[in-house]
């Protein structure tokens, strides 16, 4: 069965490129770029101690603290290219055919790294992934919900961001970072303006936050996909709505265990979603922070917990292709 899972043409819809920064890459880039790592946290003594610390996140915010420190090591175009290329190589090994990748521009621009530096690096890696690995990919610009919404608006309206969206280098927007106490509706204007530009819209909701955030992401942000959404099962009426509308959830099973949203993959409502006709894809989220578990490890973990049939897996992959934001020609090739 593992071989079958490896061969399935997978679409990944929920991968934060900054979450593919391995401790080894983090340390080598910090050294090259003369970036000081925190001296008061013994986790930053070595890549090994950092890896050990990553096994012990207490919640989403505990992880995010390390995630934002880690990405401070990324400075120039080559760093961003190396980061994304490292991800694409893992993706190829795991049988990914198409990837839609999140990135967090606010976390780079705020420390003086230009948006175009980030984008140039990612674009170079995307081009190489297409040419050398046959992986098609798209970029989704995420806004950080723990920062004031006017800052997200300012980022969206900035000239390099607008240019990347109008050219198609960036095809959609997302909303990530701390969830609790940052309800989706705070970002309604950002989503209205992005939609007016013709962008696709998604948002993290129902990861740590309540199912109600899934409803407000749908109603107020008018998103086409929900990232995570595992708490949807707490609201059967909303679950039926999502199933009827065929809204894709981008589920990240191993992430949910690492961030203590559930105690094991078996606790996730995968069977409930299948029975209710909820469409979902399986994804890695931040593989370098979650035990080096890329997409295939997530497929395997779901298989170990739920013993799905090949027919069910084929249905999951088909839903992923249908819910992808590539053009129709590429979708036909993936089917
Ligand atoms: N940013 C990177 N990974 C994230 C996650 N799992 N939830 C929210 N924001 C994130
Ligand atoms: Zn995520």
C-alpha cells in the first residue's frame, strides 16, 4: 500500500515554504549571513538540539516562535531559492505532481528583506522544479493574522505585491499565524480587495480556533478553500454545507499532532469527513519543523490510522486535483 501511495500523483495545497527550512539549512544560512541566533535558548546550540526541541511543541504559538526566528536566517535571493528547491526535491521523492505553496512576505519585508528578493528566489526554484522534476507549482501570499489588519492591507497594496499578483506570479492569498483571538472577519477588506484583483482566496481556520472561524472565513472572507478545518466535525450543519459546496479542506495530519491539536492522527475526523462527503487533501504544512515528515509521511500516517481503500485514496487525489488552482489543461494532465 505504501508503494501505491508513493505513486499516486499528489497535489500539495498546504506547504509553507518557510516551514521547509531544516535546522541544517537554518544554521548554515545564519552563519553565512552573520545572523545571531538566540543565545538564551539552549535549543539554538546546534541543529541537533533544535531538532530535539521541535519534537516538543506545546501549541501553535510555541511552534510559531521558532518558525519566525528560523526564517530570520534567510536574506538573499539564493537563500530563498535554496529553501524552495530543498522542498521541491523532497516533493519529487514523495510523488508530488503539483504544489501550491504559501509564503509570508510580511515576516521578511518587516526585517528589511525586499518582497522581490523573496519572490525571485522562489520563482527560480519553481522554474527549476518544473524543468528538472516535472513539478508544476503556484505561489499563495499569506497575511499574518497576529499583526494589525491595516498592515496586511498596506502589504497587499504595495507596488511589488500588486505587480506579482497582476502578472500571475502569485495566484492567491491566505491567512495564517496565531489563530485564537484573531477571527477571520478582521481581514475582510484585505480579501475584498484581493478578490477584486481576481485572486483565489483561502484561510487557515479551525486548526486551533473554533468551527465558527470556518463559517466566518466562508461568509466574510468568501474563501474557496479552508486550510486545516479539522474542527469542522464539531458543527454537523456546517460540515454538510462544506460537503454540498465541495469546498476543499487542506488537512495536515502530522502537523496537528505536533502542535497538539489532537493526540494522534487516529483522532482526526477523516472517516467522518469521508462519510459526510467532505472533500479534503492531505498535506505537510511545515515539514522541516514536524519531524521531517513531508507529504508522503502524512499519507502513510492516515493509512496507518484509517486503512483507506485504494478507491478512497483515488477519490482523495481526485478531490485534490479538482480543488487545485492550476489551469484546466494542467488539471486534465493530472487526472
Ligand atoms: N504558519 C506556518 N504554519 C502554520 C500553521 N500550521 N498554522 C498557522 N500558521 C502557520
Ligand atoms: Zn499552515
